[in-house]
């Protein structure tokens, strides 16, 4: 560290901190990346060193250059060249770029990828956030955390890396892939630069997979033929037909614009046409690594497999007619019965004549081809479809089928597979744009069929072999088990997604069901709790332990996001004696806040924004370190993380102000002890108050910078947070030092979004109650500026009320 001067902080995120720096004696400006060792696993440290090793040998004008790297006792420090901005910031500010600029960026990115692929290196995380802009518009590819240097014998990879919006079809389908996956990501980036949005975009991860795998790209009329031809080549779904090396270099859109560095030392680069022997070896590796694993498939793979199997096993002639007639008979009978016991009997008949798994897979295939075909089945009161799917979420039907049917074909009776299929089918309505009355009907039917409760509480057959009882005794002797507790982690994404959407769309009824069905899942485990027989309960998985498990493996990260989303929806429900008690261990939250996956950090901040740090039972879990970690996310490079962190910090500042006594002084919290009872009940002593106060004051500098953030929602959250911060003891001098009143005044007068202007005005109204800030606003000629801005202000804006507060005398205001 003696070789560098550390200057201002320019970024902070899950990886650590980035400072602008200057090398001693030369004046060279560098970027210093400080990554703490504490809290990182051995695997993470190995990956970090592998990233450094890959970057050390890279020498290209369009790749961020590594100058130095070293370790201290507590941190790994990486020194790279300094770049001014990021490509995603241009997208957020400008929306899209002219085609000539897109071409310039394309040439530079093609040059960088050609260099990497010629050295047998795959980047595997190409996205706008990982592209920096240097001086004179030079593009710099960075962040090699997911990069992989392929040995000569390795021709395809299987580990899933990257950001879903920019992942190729073979990646989202978990097929083996090669360097052409980077080229698909390049096509997505250039398409987004040209149009302002990625080629496929949706908030639903399983819908996104469907779009990437199946849907064609929509091409704008404003795109030239040459550009469209180039992007069509890159965005070809079949990787074997995708535009690749060396043909890519000669395409008219980038021809004569790509810098190719000559290197005679290269051995077996990926940028040349493979020989027949290499191609045969590659095909062999693809076949070997395409075998489905025990972790199960995701989203569309099962539908595709069942379609293929269905084509092979489809009955013909009379057999097909018999099955159709029996199915019609079954549906008619089901429509006439309201009794659960009879429904079990008819389900057994169905399973006898048809493999139930194949039947559900066929339905899934129909829904996938025509998603709106599910609406009549899920919205008509006479339909028993929802009730049946709710039953199939559990293991009870399987025990009925397990008694043996000589005529039934051999099939997989896995409860896991049937539950996953049922969840997938039940998720479809939430991916559709339905009228509000239709969605309301569907939610009401989901509630009446007990779908939310079935996800966490189902009946399971529990008796010994010596006492196989009849169905009546089976129904009368239940044992509680949990779908989300019993399914293996790779199959949890859809159940968690379904449950979180039910809580989001129908919170009152869904949370009531969850409280009855599985309140223990959301709270801390009770070690002393025994069953009625005096034994320890067999189910030990809680929300906290499950989240810890899902954070470990990258193939489970999307499930972790769904669980965090579910917890966030539960936490935002109004507190009441009957509400769920949510408990997540502080160590798990800390791990999620500093996670490598952007979406996990964003979902964690969203959850924290809905939690009260001082409401029981949270004091033992939501420690001050969590608040510090959330503050650290305020300058995360990923915009949704900044947005959610700003909201969470603002909410917590409000809780701090409401919990700790406000004295008579005009600067915020007082020193009196009128709330000793509250503090003693919540274990908040004076020393802890001091620590929380210091940490709250630290947000002044970080929040001040976010008033000009490119994202409007982040700016709005920032204005609200600064309104809560003014109540903190001794915060006013810091707010004045950072020029916050001036920044808020500018936002109130000139911000392009009305919501931001209104939030800034509301905060300034609070600031006028502080004499020191009020005097500064008067010196800034705030009244005149606000009057000028009032001509463009919306009718509901409180700008005139603020002007009146500024013009009133301090004594009158008090």
C-alpha cells in the first residue's frame, strides 16, 4: 500500500470497496479494489485468485488492465486502470444510442472478445454493468469473476454463470455451452444499446426462460439492414448456427473496425474453425455432459422431455379412444362430487388408466404453447382443476397410488416431480396480463382450494405397514409435513415463487393460512418443543436455515431470491397479534447483503426495508452490523440494489427516530430518559443508542450523493431518507457540510420526475423547522427559485406550502 495514495471512494458493493487512487512518484491514476477476506469462504477466495490470475496476463486496449495485486492481513487489493463511467449509466440516462455509436462500441467489444477467445478464455458475464468507459469513448471490458480459462481438452462447460437477461438459450436450459454463449450476450448488449431494452425482458424468471428459448426477437423498423443482420446472427438460438469466429470479423457491420492483435504464441484458439477431430470430440463431450442430473430440471426442460416421450409412447387406435373416453368420464364425475374421499377414488382411477406425471406434463405443454388456455380452468367456479392441483402438491395422493395397480405402467412416483409440476401449472396465471376482476376470481378460488396452505401444510399418510387402514382412517389420522421443507433445494424455486405471488396479490388471506399452517417455518426453531408423543419434531428447516442453504450454490441463487421475496412480502403485512413472527439470523442476512449475485443483494435490501429493527423478536437478529451492511449497499453498482438499500436505510432512520426519544432541542434526538421503559423492554441502552446514532449520521454523505442518482426512484427514496435523517442528534451540521439543502432545493425545482420533486419539497418542509437550515435556504434565495418552479409544478404539489413556511417568522413557525 505504500506505493499508492488512496483518494475518494467511487464504488461499494458485495465485493468490497473501490477507491480512486494515484501511484506515488508517477502520478498515474488507478482504481484500487479492496476486498475483505473476512466472511469469505475458501472457495470464494480461490475464485478471487483465479480471477486475478486470468486478468494478469490480459493485455488489450478494450480490457481493463491489471497493474498490481497484493494481500494485507484483512484484505485482497487489486490495482487496475481507472475508467470514468459505466455503459449501463448511459443506458439509464439516454435510453438508447444512435446506430453509429452502437457500431463503434460493437467493434471494440468484438475486439475484446476475439482476444479473450483466442486465448481460450470465456467471460461468462457479459452485461452493460461490466463494461466501463474510458477517455475518448474507449470501451473497457471488466469483472472477470465468472471468467474461465479452458484447457485444450475442455471444449464445453456446464456450470451456469451469468445474468439471466443476457444468458443464451443453451445456458438457461442448462445444456453444455462454449464461447458462443459470450457472443449471444454481446448481441443482447448491442440490441439494448440500439433499442433501449434487452431483446427479452420480464419480471418472471420462468417466463424469461420461455421467452429466451422460444420467442423470436422483435426487430425495430429504425434498425438498418446491416445492423439487423449482425444482431440476428449473434441472437440465433441454435449455438451451432450462431454467427461466430472467424466469420464474425468479416461481417459488414464491424468489418474494418475491429482491432485484432497478432500473437504467434497462441495454441488452439477458439477463434478458428475447429478441425473434424476437434468437432467430433466436442460432440462427444456435449453428449456426455447432457445427461440430466439428479438435481432435477428447470422450467421448460421437463415439458420438452415429456413431449418427446409422449411422441414415442402415444397409444394408437382403440387404446387412444378408450383413454379419451375414460378421461371424459373421469372429468364428468369429478364435476359432480364435492367430497374429498370420492376425489381420491377418481384420482386413483385416472392414475390407473394414464401415467399421472405424463398427464400433468401434457397439460404443462399445452399451457406453455397457449398460456391463456389456463384461464377458464382456473377461474370457473365449477372447475375442480385447482382443488386437484392443490391435493397433488402434497404426498397424500401418492400413498393411495402406492398400493399397487397391476395395469398401471411403471412410472416415477416421486412426490417431488408431481409437486413441482403442480406448482408450475399454478404459476401460470401470475405470468399473464389479466383483467383485475379475472385475477380477483382466480385468487378467491386459490384461497377456497387452500393453495397457499397446501404449499406449507399438506396431509401425509403416516401409518406402519402392519396397519394399512382404509381411506377414512387415513384422512382422520394426519401428519403435518411441509412441501417447502421436504422438496430438495433445486426444486424449490417454483413453490417459493408461487407462494410469494399469492402473498403479494392476496396478503390478508394468504398470511392467515400461513400463520395456521407453518408459523414455525418463519420463526426461530424451538429446541425444547416436543411432539405429543414426547419426541423431537422431525421438521427442522426454517426460513433462515433454508436461505443459508440456498446462498451456497449458484444454481440455487434464483431460489434464494424467491425466498427473500416471500419473506419480504410477509414482513410488509401490518403487524397484529395474529401476524407471523419473522426471524432470520443476522449472519445469514449479512451473507446475503454481501452476496456476489446482484438480485440476492437487491432482494435482501427489499426485505430489510420491510423489517422493524426494534420490534420483538428482531433485536437479537437485526444487529447494528446489518444496518451498516445496508448502508454499504447505497453505492452498489447494480441499480436495483441502490434503490432498495436507499429505501431500507430511509425506513430504518424513521424507525430510529420513532424509537429513540426526541428532546426539546431543535437538532433532533434529546438526551432525556423519558422512554427508559421502552428501552429496557427492547434492550436498547444508552451505549447502543450512541452507536446507532453515529451510524445514522454516517449516512449523510452517502445519501447526499444519491440525490443525483440516474434512477428516479432511488432519488425519491433518497429525499425521503434525508427527511428522516434530520431528526438525528447532531446531523444538521453534517447535512449543511454536505450541501444537502442546496441539493434538495435543486431537486425540488428542476428534477424531471414529479415524484422526486414532491419528495424533495416534503423534506425541505421538515428542514425549515431547523433554524440553521432555514437560514441557509433563505441565503440560497429558495423562495424565488421555488416561485419560478411553481409554474411547472403539478396541481397536487405542496410547493406553495413550503414557500409559506420559508416566509413565516421562526417564532411563528414554532
